[in-house]
């Protein structure tokens, strides 16, 4: 609480009433890991998508950082929430991997609004966005349009 003085540590937690055998009931799953090449490719993809999402939120110009950022490059009103973007991109990238590996038909349903920069960035990277918004083509001009017009 505001103004509260904390002058002693928290009390110790109460002992658990969960029986010891409960840990024997846990489902044990094999946890396959990604190959190093796949993991590196996903990391690069996520870095690109997250940069584009951040640029969409914050930049009105200089999306390629061809010069040092200036105050005028920053949007006066920020749309979207950065905090949602990396998580959405993480899920998006891994779902795309599963779709490719297992030839799946899948929809990724996300809530409205604040995570739009992440979803748009991923759609741009995979080439889907330009099918509906030709001004967002997969080239320098298209990415500049995506970032500056968001």
C-alpha cells in the first residue's frame, strides 16, 4: 500500500497438504527439441517480425534505419502494444513450423486490436499481406508502406 513501511519479512508459507504420491500421477511427455538449424531460423524470423512490429508501432519514417533516428521519426500517437507482439510472433512462428512439417490446415485466432502489428508483420514476412494489400508488397517500398501507414 502507498506509504506502507515494510519492516519485517513475509511469514513462512504454510506446509503443503498435497500427498507425496501426487508427483507420481504426473503425465510424462517426451520433449523433442528443435534442431539447431531450425531453432536459428525461427530466431531470425522472430527478430525480423518483432522489428517490423516495433517499427509499425513507433516509427513514422526511417523504417530501414538508413540514418540515425530523429525525434521526427517517432509517431506522435502510438497504436498497438509492444508487450503483446513478441508472444504472438513466437506462437505464429511455431505454428507455421508445425503447418509446414505436418501439412496442416490451421487458423491462428487472436483477439482484436493491440497485437495487430505482430500479426501484420508476420503476414508481410510470409507474403500473404500483399495478396490483399498490394501496397504492402514484399520489397523496400512495401515494407515502408506497412510501417509508415500503420
